[in-house]
C-alpha cells in the first residue's frame, strides 16, 4: 500500500528564514513524488515534481530513496509562500494511476 | 486553454438522499480522477475514468459511482448519503500517456449532508 506522511500540520516561520516541509512515503516500487500547493481561495495546483529536478518559486525538493523522503525546502521564505502544502505520490507514470496525498502542512510566513 | 470546472459550487443534502456532481475536464485531457477531501485532511482518491471506463478505485463503497462521457466530462454519483460524506469533492483531469502524471484540479464542490 502507498502512504504519504507529513508530520507537521502547522509550520510558522519569519520572512527571510529557511523553511523545510517534511514528507515521508512508503511505496513498493519507483514512485513519482509531487508537491502540490493551495493558496488561500485558490485551487490545488502542482508546485513541483521530483523527476524535473527544477526549482519553482525558490522551492526545491530532493527524493531520498534511502530515507523514503521528499522534503520541500526554500532558503529564504517570503510572505506570499503562506499556503497549504501537500506532498503526493503516484505509481506508474504512464498508467494514469492515482495520487496519494499526505494530510498537508499549513505554512505561515510572518513579516 | 480552458481549465477544469466543477458544478455546483455548494450543495446541501439530507441523509439518505442521492447527489450528482459534475466535472468538465481541461481541454485536451482524456482522464478524470475524483477525490474526497474531508475537513483538515488531504484529498483521498475515489476513482479514475479513462475512455469512459473506471480505471482504478480507492477505498470507497459501491454507492460512490461515476461516469465519463465521450467529451471526457464526468459525473460523480453518491447514493444513500451519510453524514460522513460531507466533504469537498475535487475533480482532476490529466492526459494519459504523458511522461508524468500531472493532474489539474478543479475548484471543488462542497457537499454538506445534514
């Protein structure tokens, strides 16, 4: 069974401080890992995916298969980063399989 | 490019009733997935439709059913509503066959069961 765990429901940091949102997963195979973000009064949207290895809005995430983690990091948080963040896992990429989400972390960046 | 749309926005039903939620997928997409998001929880996969057939199902009872139409729009039907069915229902569309499974979400339908 596939499972995603986000240990922190709430995370509060000050503007300019580093931020790390934790995500651990369990999956027997090669998963696709994603971070989705939901800003206030907006729909859920993809932030980044591990296969692209890109930085979006200053955020990066590295897949650590040994620790089964996919933590989201940003060196200098901005107030506009305040949002709900969901880590998600998907099975085989070409089969149109389901996304399994964690419970989410509400990030608040204080001025 | 038209994004994913869902209707209605809000809905109030009573226990035992039936409800139908609708979703129009993003232009060019051929796969629709439905998720249930209870308050304070992450979205939970209900099922997925591809080529008008169910293509994977989560841990939901048979009273949750769906349809996909030739234009790739979709419906989620829930029979014999229970209080615990109160949630935000999200529809997501994607293009099967791409190198990654990016799903685009609609704004959701908020269902309240009294």
